[in-house]
């Protein structure tokens, strides 16, 4: 492990350094001893400038082209020579146009030219190892990247444009109204604070809870757009998995990139089907084996299966359903599943009939990768299975961040506790705690604090005073 | 000393001088003297020691919590009100133990007399009448005070508890005049002295309603509000047994509101006459009518001012309207048709010290050894003032003994919440305590104030043996009963099931501890006696404590978890006078805020508006670097 790390710390690493999502500009960063050399391989300057020769901390105009000579984006290249950079290594930052396409294209070109995809937090780790920052700072930065805190305010502002933030704020206001009335009645028991009736409050809380649930439901779709649908292709050898993958890769050439899985070490390919990103996870095989090396691969594949959003199970129509197929099917049958019947070009109607009897018909798609038949139906099937037949445009708002989802879930859980506390007739001081926790959780998304808001509202809405 | 003018130096040298003998001043003085410091208390008027210029009452949610905390720490307020109250009630009884709040009517005159007497009889304490006009400061350190009579009193520490007296201005309609509350002598020179020392002063406003002669009120038309038996503030007092006085409710009506609207041009609040910022929780009647035009009536309480007077305080009717209008609107209220005003309502403006000028021990940053407490720090309320006075007295005394200061955490006391907010936030109005300000409200109950704070009071030397023994007995009783509940089981026999049925409680299928039974909302501690003959015979107070701790355990544990989560940050103390301006990587706003406020812990720094989590990371790095370099030196 140590040796591995040592080796990898000598690599030039590259990553998209700006948060995902649509924005005006984006940044791809390269760092490592050979960063300038690798950058030069893909950077073309109209003035024929070489980044290896320019003065440190200069900005240079040019284009990125891939190794085949195709222009990908117009960029500004910022060169920072060691040790005057964040990592204390030679660093190049390409300011690109925003949007995932150009950014991924530039990253892809850098990777093809010899850089390695950076692991999460690796730039910070290097900064720490090279004495640029201390451990606490390094941890702090990583915490900041990962944590709630009021960094959330900044991210929230960037991310929750328009409708989503409006919507969450609306829910939050309703909750704040209730909390305000409850708190006012606690702190000013001798003033005339109108009381909620039992059913009135219960009704209000329920309707807020429903709105939260709706939002949470939308988050699945949102996450698919943001991070891709984790898709595993399974099937016995030679049923056509690779050709299917190659077909997708071919079609989407410009935006194919190798990215490491976020939660595991399985290498995946990111492809886009009509705007919907699929993260296709390469499975080494999922069956039992005695081979030690293969075992590791099998373990990883099975792990991928566990977290997969979608499983494409491929059958070779010409072979009918074999024992091996059944074994695989049993492993994946409870997942969101599409069964691909490949090689229909070989037209074996009998086997097809048999397959139709064995599986539910709406899971089936008959294709021929070779003749590019049935692939449109496959895309439609993916949409209808995963997205309930909706596209992004059909949603009023989408939750795209895990952090937001977590906050919404926390809020909803607190609210549920509040409702059952209220129904059980638990005292107001306890009920108020659940309400407040629900509010705090929502505030983590919108970046607002609770106490002052409640107190301001108490004074604004109730006539209080001795 | 040459730049100071005084005729004579008083021969006795004091450890601590307290300027003011209101609610903050009295607590500060008593704490200092009881902790063994030679203490001088100077007041403008000895007949107004612990005077109540506004409500003749103490308590309410949040405020009564503070009174109980003062008591738990060894302060005087609770004992004083218990001895002089004419009515007491428990508020919020239907809303759960965390927000129960006592509220008592004081006999205003007796309250003052009793407190004055306590100060007079206190060893190490000199109580004198004189007006402090100047602070004597040398090389940034306070040396004493000079009074109007030209005397220089030398003291190592000075605690300012000037209430609303600094450059006080009373406003009644078109009439304004320089005066402290209730026609008292205002402290104009002291305000100037503070300015000369570089203090930034804010202008706040508060107000009080008219006092009515009870003989002119038709009580038969009013709703009566009686006191309750079995209640007292102090952990050491027994409940009030005397016959209690009543309060009375009356209401305004559209006619009242009409008159107020018609006279808007004569309302100082809207004509620009009043520039001070008033509290939103205590609006004047003219403000209420303007801000809530849809309200058809407003509610007012008539509170008796004492046993030996017929004066009534008309709570909710605070006003600075001209006296002729005050009389007109007053007489539109139910039962007040022939009411006679004895003292008019008025607004009062005063100087206070803007936040950021004192730290969590309440010592000012500009002048070492100078402390501020109470309304001068931008708060409102007798209880809030007393809580600060107590802590200022304790901390001034602790420093003289070279001991660590007492800083109460937000998870430990309302007084901790109060001081933390005064230190970190710019007050926009006089600050009043409310339970909703406390994020650990369930932990900061009034029933457990002694468990939270009496050991701390003992440690600083303020809790004397009587209170300490009482507390230890209670704690022991509690521990033993708790163990008993945990160690004794009930098996689901036929008798047990029948008994449970009697209590309307669900059946039992497997053996359970008594503690588990007590968790059921319908089962009280006393009920457990039916299941266990040896159940310890606890006092009502201890039984109640056990019930709360057991029944609310789930919620209490959740709050304790929260406290634990932030404990590291709260315990990381920051050195005094850190040079934030030259600390790399801090954002400019954070630099300014941190330099100004000088928080005592990283936790406190994180609560300052304008300090971001990234700035906190920078602070943590700084602390770590310092720690490492110190370790390096030690090696």
C-alpha cells in the first residue's frame, strides 16, 4: 500500500476543479513534476508558446486539442511552478468554458496525454505532504468540502438557483410559522397568542411532511442527472456485453472518459443517453470461482451490483437460456432490471418464444448490437424504468446533491417525530425540539439560522409586551 | 494622578468598588464581599437599593430560570423575592418541565428594604450614597472612582452597574428632562468619563406605564388572577404561606385606539423626539396600536405595587404620550372609567456600552480591572441584570485571588447563554432572555439549576455550608433513589397487572425495572410504591427530578449528544489579546470581528456573525501551530 502510494504520488494528477453543474467557466487542474510537459502535449498557442518555457504565474491564451489533433476548447492556461502553488508542485490550470462537455473533453485529453485522474482530496493531500499546509488545515479543507457548515450557503447559492431554493424556502416558512407560534406561546404565556387547534396543527405538519417527501422522491432523479446512473452489465461471456459498451462509447465518443467510481475502486465508463448519464461499471464476472485473482474481481462486481441503480442482463438468443444464465439471473432479479436479448440478427424464433415465457415481457428488449437494432427501444426502456418516463424538463425542481438529500431526510425524520410527539400529546417543550431540528436541517440547505428568525417572527407577528 | 481632580482620598482602600446598587449592583457587591473581598457599593440614592422602576414583579419563562441559577450559585435575588413577594404563580405548566417558569409579584418597598438590609449586614461590605462622576485609570488599569463630593475611592477592581442612569433622559409627551428613572439623579459625568476612556456608547430606550390609584379602579368589572400555593424561587426557601394578593385584567377597545391614532402628532415615538432603540417585546401602547391595527383589543394587567400602598402598575400600557392623553386613553379601559394616575408613564433614554467592549468575564477590554454588568451592557430586566452582576462580582473576586474566571457555557446556564450573546452579537435592542434563545433548553431547566450550578458556586466560594449541605443531601437522595429504580424489577404477576390497570397503564409482559415503569407518562414516582414496598421515600422535589430525568431521557440524551459534539470547540480557549489582524488567511471581516470581540473559545468565535467555518479552520491551525512550537521549546 505504501509503495503504491509512493508511486502514485509521483504521477501528474488531473481533475475538474470546479463543482459539477452548469456554469460560465470551469477549471481543469494538473499537478505533478511533469505537469507542464503533459500540458504542452495538449495546449496549442497561436503564438507558439510552450508552457514549459513560460514564466511562473502567467496566464496564456490558447486551445486544447486531443492527441488526434481535434480542437476541444478555447482556454486560458495558468502556469504555477513549484514550489509556488497549492500543492508545491508544478501546476497548470486550464480555464475552460463551463458545462460538462468541454470540461470532460479537456480532462480526457490530459488523461490521454499521461496524467492520472486525481482521487478525491488528492490535491489537498499533496499540499499537506509537501509541507504547504499542516494536517489540521488539510483535514479542515476536506471537512469543508464534505461538511454542512455555512460553506453550504455558498454552495446553496450557486446551486439552488430559482425554483428549488424558492420551493424549500416555502416549506421552511410554513414550518417557521408553526415554530414561531409554539415558541411565542412558551415565552409569552401571559400574552394573547392565538393557539393552534390540535387538528389544525396536525394537518399543517402532515402537509409539510408530504411536500418534503415529494422533494426527497425527486432527489433520486436529480442524483441521476448529477452523478449518473450506476449501471452494471451482466451476462455470461461472449453474449455481447463488450460490443454493446463499444457501441455506446462509439456513439458518444466526445464525452467518454474513464472516471474512478466515487465509492469504490471499480473503473467505470461514463456515457450519455439522450442527456441521461450512465456510469457503466465494468464487471469482471459475478459467478463463483476458485481462481484467486478472479475472486477479487468477482467480489468487486458483486459490490457494484449491490449499489447499482440499473442492471442490464444480457442473453444470447441463439443459445437459449442456459444454466449459467439462470444463475446470473437469480443474482440480479431483484434489481431494477432490463433483460437484453442480443443477437436477434441470428433469428432464432423458438428460443425467443421460450425467453418470453420465462421473463416478464416489459423487462425485455430485443436487440442486435451488430445491426444496431433495438437500441432506441433500450434507451426508451431505461427512461421508463429509471425515470418513470420523465425527462429533466418534466420536473419543476430536482435535488442533485447528496448533502441536500441528507438534510431533507433529516428534516423529514424530525418532522415525523414531531408529528407523533404531537399526536401522543407530548409536552410542548419536547415537541418544540423536534420542530426546531426539522428547521435546522432545512437551514443547512438554504444557509439560514433558526433562532433569530423565530425571535424576529415572534415580534413581527404577535403583539407582545408588558 | 495629577490629571484627576479630587479633594481628598478616602482612607480605606477597597478590593472591589461597585457603582450602582440596583439588581446587578447588589448581586455583584454581595458576591464580592462573600468571597472575602473588601467591597464598596456606591449608589445615587440609598432609598432605591434594589429598586424596581418598572414591573413590581420577577420571573416568567427564561427570566425565572436565571433567578434560580443565581440562587444555585449562591446569589441573593431568589431569597429576596421569596421573603417579600405578595403573589406567586407557575407559568407554562401545560407546556413541559423545560419551560415552566415562576412569576412573582414583589412588594416593591419591602423588596428594596430587605435587600438593603442584607447589604448593610454583609461583612466586608460598605454601602454608601454618592454619585460617581469619574473613573480613575492609569496605564490602562482602573485605580478607583471619584465622586460628586470630590472623594477619591481607591479600588483594585471597579464594577459598573449603572442601569439606565447614564445620561438618562425622561420623555413624557412634549416634556423631556434630564433624569434617571423615577426622578432620580442621572449620571451625566460618568457617561462622559467613559467616552473619554474611549468607550463606544449606544443609546437605548425603554419605557414604563402609569401607576394608578387602586381606590379609583372598579375591580368588580375586572377579571381576577390569583396566586398559587406551594411555590418559591430559592432552593432553600419554603413556599409562601401568607395570603396572596391578586392581579387584575383589563382590556382596551376601539375607542382607546381611536384616541391614540388621533394624537399621533403628539406622540414622541413617531415625531422623532425619541432616538433611542426600544425593545420589541415591550412596545408602548401607541406602538402596539400602530403596528397591529387589526387587533380589536389589547390586554393589560394591573399589578399591586405592595402591601402598604394602593398604587397599581398597569402592565402592557407602557407609554410616552403626553399626560393629558394618557389620562384620556386610560379612562376608556374597562373598570378604569374614573381611574386616577398617580405617576405618569414615561420613556427613558440612556447610554449603554456597545457589545464587543467586554469579554466573557464581563471585564472591559479598554480598561483592565473595570467590569460592566446589567443594563449598561444593553440588556433589559432585573433578572438579566442580576445574573450579570453576580458573574461580574465573582470574576472580579476570582482575579484578585489569581484564580481562573467563571465562564458559564451555553449548555450549563441561561446566564451562560446571556453573556455569550452579549459578547458575540451586536444588540439591536435591549436584550431580554427568552427560552427560545437557549439551544439546550431541555437541559437548562429551572428544576435542575442547583444540580447544574451549585457545585460551581461552591468551588468559587460563594455557596456556604448551609446551602451546600442542603444540596448534597438532595443529590444523595437523588442518586440513591435512582440506583434503586435501576436495580429493582417488577415481574408481571396478576397483582402487578391489576395495579397497572388501575393507573390506566398498558400491561406488562416481561419483567421490567422500576425505572422502565417510570418512563410511562401516566406513572408517577409515588405510584411505584404499589410495586415495591421499599421504594425510597423521596421529597417531592427529588421525585419530580427523577420523573423528568426518566420520562424525557430520550430527548435529554439527544441534547447531551449535541453538547458533546461541540464540546471540543467550546473547550479550546483562545489567548487574550490575540493579534487577529496579522493572522494569515483570515478573511478581512473575520479579522475585524475577532479583533473587536476577542472570543474566549473557538466555540464562541464560531458564533460571531461574519466569522465563517473557513476562518475557524484558520484559527484551529494557528492554535495547533502554537501548541507544536511550544512542545518544541519544552523538548
